[in-house]
């Protein structure tokens, strides 16, 4: 079975550390995660069902996006975050 899915190429679920077999592209974790995590304690609040298919609606706040960009820039330039 392939562990490369559309969206992300991680081979382990960041939530449980296992190899995901039934995956969901999770924008909150920026990774493919096990589908079961989206349905623990009911449905994930960032999940929207359109035409019978679930879609992740998670969006970063501008502050989160800026912090992530600064972290990437500091790694590229070899600076401390």
C-alpha cells in the first residue's frame, strides 16, 4: 500500500505515530492523519460535508501564518527563532 497521498507525504500520523491506512488530509496538523481522529468525540469542528464528502475547512489565522513564515525564514538563514 502506498503511504503517499494527495496533499502531504508523511508516513506516520502526527496524532498517534502509526502508519495511517485510512487517511484524511488535515490542514490543522499539516499532514495526513488517521481518519479515526476526525471522528473521535464526534466530528472534527473543521470538517464540512459537501456532496457526501468531508472536506477540511481549517484556516490559519494571520498571526499563525506569519509565525510559521518567520520560522521557515529563520531555518533558511540559520538564525535562532
